[in-house]
C-alpha cells in the first residue's frame, strides 16, 4: 500500500503591538484605559524591584537571584487575566505575575537572602506555589492542581510557567501527557527567552518552535510575541477559556529575551555578543507598551517620571522592612526536608547551628 499522510499541523504566531508599539487595530483587545494603566504600573514596579535587587546583590546585601528584566509582558498580563480560584504555578522568572497575584514585595527579598519565610504567603487563598528552582517539576504539580480543582467542582485552571531549557526535561513531557489524557484544565506557558543559562535555544532543541512540542500530546498551542503585553492578554484569555470549558490543556510559547544574566552568579558576556543584546533591548516590553499608551494619549514623560518615583518609594519601603531585624529561627530549612524524622538531619542541624554561633562570635570579636 502507498504511504499516506495521517497528520499535519501548523503553528500560529500572534503579535498585537509591533516593536514600535504600533497596534494592529483588528487584533486590539480594546482594554479599558484603567486596565492598561494598571498593567503598565505592574510592569514598572516589577522592573524597579528587579533593578533594586541587582544593586542589593552587588552590594552584598542579597543572595544570588535570577533577574526578571525583559519578562514583564509575559507573567503580568497572565496574572491579571487569572481568576481568584486559579493556581499560579511559577518557575523562578515571574516576579511581576507573583506581585499581581498578591505576593508581597518583601517575599523575593527574603527568599533570595536565604529565608524560607519568603515562601510564606499572607493568605493561602492566593493560590501561588513556591518558586521552583528544580527545572520542570512545576509542570506535573500544575497538572495535579488543575485535576484536583476540576474534581472538586471548581471553575478554575492552573497556569504554569517554564523556560525554553525546561522543555528538555522529562517532567515537562510527562506533565503534558498526563494533562492531555486527563483533560486537566491547565495552561502551560513556555518562556522562550533564547538562552538556558549559557546554552542557546538552537543548541537546546531541534524543534522549529517550542509551541509544537504540545502537538505530540494532542494539545492546542500558540506562539506569541512575549514582549507584547496585549498579545499575551489575548492569548491567555483564549487559553483559559479553553481549559475551563472542559477541553483540556493549552500551551503558549512566549517568545521573549532574557535581557540580564541567568542569575547574578552568571556572566552573559562570556557567551553572547553586545549586538544581540542591543537588538533585544530595542524590542523590550516596557518601551513598547509605553509607546502604545502615549499614542493613545494616556501617557507622557511627566506621568512616567511620577510613576517611577512612586514605585521607587514602594520598593524602598519593602527594602527597609526586609532589612529590619527579625527573630526567625535560622534552622527552619531543616524542618520540612522529609515527612518523617531522620537522625542525620539532627546532626546536620547541630553542625549548622554550631557554625552560626561560631561566625557570630567572630563578628562580635572584631566588632
């Protein structure tokens, strides 16, 4: 018998704002002015927090952390579109979205300074999972949360985030397979920022797009300009409607760029050129969205200066609170390693506390 085609697929790409902030009128979601200004404010706040955290880290006042600069147009519109019962299942480059969902500004400061309390939310009803440094594990977690929500009769979905490098992990594929078979109401957002630490996207996978990886599992997908906040708004609303209506999972590939280092322990100058970075900065989301607001008569330089001053003060307050003395136990990290007690943990805890007392004594001696 002759061969015959049994499957064909195509990947659509969505862009609403071009690199200069010019809108495609046919695709414009026509959000209310108040909503647009709210979105820009969140983007500015997230950028300011990121810049301040970088300064604190360079001054030795904060531990190593992964900058979020350049990713604001991905997680912020997504979080703004989510409902109160939805689960926000992040990786580690979604600070803006976490703030929108209600995470305090102090949380990333505490967390990246080694305090486990940075993962404690003011209200569990916010439905934000902790930062996931273990690459890929958040995908099956999101699928489980989505399945449980449906089982309990909730009108809710889980939205998980992963990087382009994370799509090479087994957990990503296992999670998508479960989601598809169970028709779990989950939306997976791949933040394709072109680099998995020092590995370029071209060396990470031979797939022409990240979106097409969903095709193998029978999951609908869409590639989106991840520097375009309006495109992300359109895409996430489409995806959430699909998931909540019982049709199962949806995948969005958000094409963006990691404008800063992978983490502050990394030097991107060793593996990528200045011309590439310069081109990426010209397409970054805040400049584009501000141009769109200005074209609509909603924004100008004076308003921008006032907003920057406002968010700087907001971050200043968070930093002051972060650096104020606290009486948290220093050995909290040993409390939840296992569900049962293990003798070697007691030994490690005792060794850790002995080192803390020793270091404290040295500081006192040299004070």
